[in-house]
C-alpha cells in the first residue's frame, strides 16, 4: 500500500475495491484447484504435450482424401480389428453362386468366344479379329453388369468376375476389352448418377456395343495420385448455352483409340459464378465422338491420339487430348447439379471394379499356371523321370497351387460381400493388390518350370501372354506399392479400427483435448485388451491336451514314398470351411 499515493478519496476507495476483487479471484482459483481431482490435473498435464505434438505432425486432410475415407462401407475387416473375429460368422453370412442364366452364359457364349481367340495371331496383328469384336458386341459382353431394364445382361459381380477370368485364361487382350466397359467405363457412373435422359440414351447403346466406352483419368502428372490432375474446365456461356471450355491431356487410356464415348475427369472452375446448382471441383463428363442430343454441335478439338504399346500386348490403349473444347453442361454425368462431385462419384463406383476385374486377371494367371504347367510337369521328362517328381519343381508347383487356392477363396469371399450389398473400398484394394501379386509369383514360378518353352513365342507357348501382361495388372488402377501403403494400411487402418478415425477427428478439430484424451484412452485400452486376449488364448492352447492322431497307427505302406494321397481342391475347401 505504501507504493500507492492517493490524491483523493474516490481514487482511494476505487483502488481498495479493485484489490479486494483481485484477492477474491485468487482465493476462488485456489479453491477450484483444491476441488479439482489431482488425477485430472495430472492427466491434463500428461495429454496436452501429446495433443500439441499430434496437431503439429498431423497432415491436413484434403477434400479428396476426405471423400476417399468416407466412401463405401466397411465389411468384416472391422471385425478383424476388434481382435475377436468369428470365422464361423463369415462362412455363414457370405455366400455366393452363379444363377442358371449366368452359368449358361459362362459355359456357352463365353466358351465360344474363347474358342475364337488365337493368342499368337492376335499378338502378330496387335488387334482382335473383326469377327471377335463383332461377337463381343452382339452378345452383350460390354453390358454384363448393365441392368436388363436398359438392355444389358444384368449379371452379378460374381458372374462378371468369372467371365473375365475365363477369357483372361485364353487371351489377355480380349479380357481387357470386356473388362473395361464393365468396371472402368462410365456405365456404372451413368446408372447411379446419370440423368434419366442420359441413362435412356447411353445405357442401351453401351449394352449392345453400339458405343464403345473408355474413361480418361490418368495424365502425364497424375498416376496413382489421380486427384492431382491438371486438366481444367472453365464454366462459360456460348450462344446462350451453359457449358465449359475444357483442356485436357490423358494417357494410358484403355480402349481410347477405338472409343466412341469418353468419360473424362477434370477440375472445374467457375470464375464468373455462372453455376446455379453445382460447385467447383473435380467433375466427370461424357464426351461423344459424334454429334448427339447432348452435344448437338459435336465437340470440335476432341482427339484420340497415338496408340501406346503396353509390352507388346494387343489391347487398345492410347491418349486422349483436347485444347479448349467447348463441352455443354448437358454432357456432365448427372447434369449441372453434379458438377464438383466427380471425385465422390469415382470413389463410390470405380472402387468396386478394382476388386473384380484386375483380380480376375491375376486369378486367371494362377489357374493357367496350375493346370497347364502342372500337366506339363507330368509329361516333360528329364533324367528319365517326369520333372514333377523332382523336389525343386515340386516346391514351385506347391507355391503355384497354394496361391491359386488362396486367390480363388478370396474372390468368392469378396464377391459374396458385394452380393450382400456392401461396397468395401479397402477390401477392393486388398483384392487387387494380393491377387495380382500372387498371380505374378505364380507366373514367375511357372516360367522357371517350363524353361525354354516359355521364352520363345509361338503357337505352343501358353505362358508368354500371362508373363507379359502381369506387370500391367500390377501397375494400373493404383500401383501396388502405393496401394499397399496408402489404401491397405492407411485408409484401411483409419476405416476399420474402432477408435483411430475418431482420434484423428479430435486432432483435426484443434481444440478438443477432452475428446483426444477419451479416444486415446480408448485406443490404448483396446490394444491392451487384444493383447490380454491373445496371451490368454495362447496359454489355453499350450496347456490343452493334444488328441491322438488317427494316422499314428497307419502302416507306412498305405502312402508310397514320394507320392501324396489324392486330395482335391474341393476337399481342401470343405476342410477350410469346417475349420
């Protein structure tokens, strides 16, 4: 008080009141701290540095990344992260089979197509014969998944997979020609998001092969990172028609050289604010090569450029380019209201195809190696014995057989999940990754077995097509190296873990320390709970008495040395199901 000099009575009274108020505030603060439980104060002090660190290292989630995280559904992969999945529930819930109509198409029309394919001649001509193109179009191979209401076959995902798989076992170029319109083409986008006029016009034409579709997504600067495309459209109005001036440069576009209608993804900007219902952002449009009701004046400047040569395989692949092409707004899939929603549309629809078509190609390679190379090893002799009797060859045949059984089982499970009306993007990526990787491993082992017969092209070489084609399957639809890191582990962990995504949301909020504390405790508790369950189950297995094997008393003569008892794949499947 000695430091204050009061010049008048009012100032003296005011200062005293302020000092009393300050002392009261400090007293209230001490009382509050005394009432706050000590453990909560310690928890706040413990979690705050962790929260601040998480906010600093947490990368910003873009709109496209958010769309990827939110797309589709989560299937039994969520059960895996609970730490207590039930194989019995999976077996009982997920079942799939072909309908009689689908089975008939596989055994008849597809069989006829396979008989028409001459691998060696197709490689020499670098194209399918005209009669094959005609047969594919007339028999609706390009409309396998298009609804019967629009003239398609209306088959299931399982039928789609088995048809592509069977064709791929005969010729890769024909399989790709059938695969793209049913998975990577604009058909499914039209079915789910197109306007009634777009559906009524395009879907019947696609189903009957009148139009051949392709889809332009990859460019010189964007491969697996599709959202980084530089292709751009500017909203404008010309002659009273609302549209876009679009400049684009796409490459590696399958069926691009022969396509009559092109699905195109690009970034849309609206500097003059002409849009009334849509928004800026990635947009998907359908560009016809010829004039039609959606582009009455045509699309001058739309070019299908040079054809690529993908490792000498014969399927159509090339570039699509355009410089300031005027595209009417009626060409946008879904119309103006769907502008800016292209990335969400792609994530919802094309992710399913990733788990069907390319895995079918990998499975076909594995089955070809199993059947053809397995038979070759029985008839090919060296040192007066079949090479199948040699341990080194048997080791490779075992790898091939194991891979084939694994990917076939995975295909049935994934197709059953799709039949259950689920759309799991993470499982779709896992299917693409592992089926093509195991297909590649099987092909490499098969090439080691066939030796010189596999490295010289000719009518009798049944492995060269698979050998040349498998690197393409590894690369397209997201290179496997990035698919493994970004989708299987990154997106998969975020989507499937019961607490991780909620924890990330609290970090993105920036000021939700209580939520961060709660979710971090949940995550750690979940981890320790799973650890305890694993240790207890391990201990119970170790102390459980082992049943005496029924084979213990079997005389050794019942199974001759070097020869396994006959076991079929079906008996393996039954055994796996019982387990």
